[in-house]
């Protein structure tokens, strides 16, 4: 009986993690991504116009509302 309870608890926990967003997906606004990369977003045309411009990884990350870890070279974007 204990093994069955552990199985049920495991399934419930896995389901809860998937439903709370811990499954590894993030939704990013296309307008934010465009602007973070130096573009201008046209919502009507759903397009991004870029001008040649160099940005650092930190600038791109922060432009998307993230935190840039220079040591790991990783952009951490929180779930909203």
C-alpha cells in the first residue's frame, strides 16, 4: 500500500510542477524581444525593423527584463 501512495504522490507532484510553469517554458513578448535587440516593433504588421547596431549580451538580457550573470554568461528571465 505504501508503494502505491508514493506513486500517487509522485504523479501529483510532477503534475503540479508542470502546471505551475516549472516545465522549462517562458513566454517572451515579441515587441520586447525586438526592442531589446535594437529594433522597432510594428504591432499592426507584426514585424521588427532593425538598424545595424552592436549590443552587449548584458544589454540584450536587460532589455528583455532579465538579469545577466557575467561569470556564467547566462541571462535569467523570470516568469511573470
